C-alpha cells in the first residue's frame, strides 16, 4: 500500500473512511482503563495472490471473553465481527503482511471511573506489519525486577490495555540495563512471560513452557506451537511452572506471540543460551509455523481464513 494509512476502518457497526472516524479528545479519559483488544495477523502469499488471517475465530472468541471479564456489553456477535474483519482487510486491499487490531472500550465523556452504565464501542483498524520469521532476528533478555501481574490483581488472561503497562515497565528497565527485552517472573518467583509474548524453552529434547496458571496470557500462538510441536515434530511438551535458573541452562529459549511470532532468545541475564544462536528445534518450529501461516504447508487449513483478495484484480500503481 502506498498510502500513509488504509482507506477504511470499522467502527461501531459501520465500515467508514479512515478520516471520518473521529471523537472529541475529552472522550479518552477513563474509557481506556477497561479497554480490551486483540492482535491478529494476516499473512500474504504472493503465489496464491491471497492473504490468510491466522486463527481469526479463536482470536475473536478470546475478544468476547475479554469483554465479558471487564464487563463490557457485547452488541455484536463473534460471527459479525469476523465478517467485518475479513471485509475490512479485503476492501483495504492489503497485499502484504498486516496487523489487525479490534479494540473495545467504554464510550462516553470519559468522566466515569467505574464504567457501569456506559456503552461499549468497538474499533477495528489495520496496518502493514512485515513478518520477521526466517530473518535471523534474535534477542538478549534480562530478568525483570518487576513482578508479572496475577489473576487476582489484573487477570493476565484478559487482553486489557492496562495490563500492558506491566510489560512496558519491564521493557524500559531492560533497555536501561542494556538488554533487548525482559522476562517477568510471577508472584511465586516462577517464570511467567515476556512483555507481550509467551516463553518457551528446550531442554534435553523437551519443549517446556509455563502453564496457563503461571500469570500468562492464554496465548493462541502458544497453543498453535504446542499442537505443531507434538503432532508434527513429535516432541514431548511440558506445561508446568518454570524456574528462573532453568533458562540459564536451557538449550534453546524463544518468545512466541502474534507480534513476537517466534523470536529466539540467545542469552538471559548474560548467560549464553546454547551456542548463542537459534537452536535446531526453534528453527524447525519456525519454518513449520511460517509455512502454515502463509498456506505454503496445506496442513491446519482450519487456522487460515482467506481474505478473498485472490478473487480481485490487483490494483495498479
């Protein structure tokens, strides 16, 4: 796309031109405290002339669960929102990798702290986001002094905007200390996740990841990688509490998530992970994940929602 932004977005039941979606600045206020969102990717396959949205239904089912947990009224069904997203990506003619963000927030004048009695608004917008899969990207991580939020504080399974302040603090600390990223421990001192990404490690041929009660997001990407590791790579997968020092002696460590995709971690607290390069299991899983996302590998077709761009003639420059 040559424009600075897409032509359209979706707002409260109507797809509209980008420039027409405006609110008064005073409406921001408390409305963002309980706001929830989803991060979804569509991947472009030039050979097919098609973009595939990854696990769209699962994302929107989680979106509905998040709205419920922050007590936002749901005026649109999951199917309605899925249809809106597919139509939006198609009409914006995203012939590229793209990030899709549905956002639900409290409407009004921004004066209400409790939020009860205020209506929910939903915004869906898209933007280009090139994949870094198979590019060789790696990160050096440090264990954060900040503790990961817990279920009875600010439930991590909810994709609430406010939750992400926790990860921001950890990331800023990591940058100040010379790391690329952070790893957060939970209130029990066990490994939780990174800022906006789940964590996996490989040790003695096993794929190990903190379980969903370890103060982590119930990640859709994490679930997909566990499924592929077991079914396609024949790996034993353990979901359990993980000690900090297990990261220091791990053979491989990586983050996973919609934005993180698969990002190898090559050192933790300046302990080198393995030989300091992405390990063989990480590379195999990354290749499989990449091929499934783009429809190169025909398996897991149920995870891919074609946008319908293949039916449209490409627009000229």
